[in-house]
């Protein structure tokens, strides 16, 4: 039998995909997600996140990620 191969997405890509698809407009909406700030800070390479963010070329996504960083004090 053949084996299916799955790749695990990097945390930075997951965050970008989520915030690209979710229509978040305020910091309050990010806070309402009740994200685990400690886990995010431990798992996410914010330099990599910023580099990946450039590939989306989206002002809206840039603003959402900026708000996320402010909410989690990153």
C-alpha cells in the first residue's frame, strides 16, 4: 500500500493564513480570540513571520499582524 505524505505547516504560515482569511479590524477582535500569548512567543519566529508576510503583499494583512504583535507584546 502507498503511504500518504503530509507536511505540517509552519506556525508563521498558519498565522498569516488565518489573519489573511479572517476579517479582523480591531485589537479587541484579536483579544477576543483568546490566543495563548506565551505559546505564540515560544513557537513563532517573528523575523520569519515578517519575511513570509512580504509574500502576501497586503496592507490589510500587515495591519492585522501589527495589531497581533501589539496585543501579545511581541
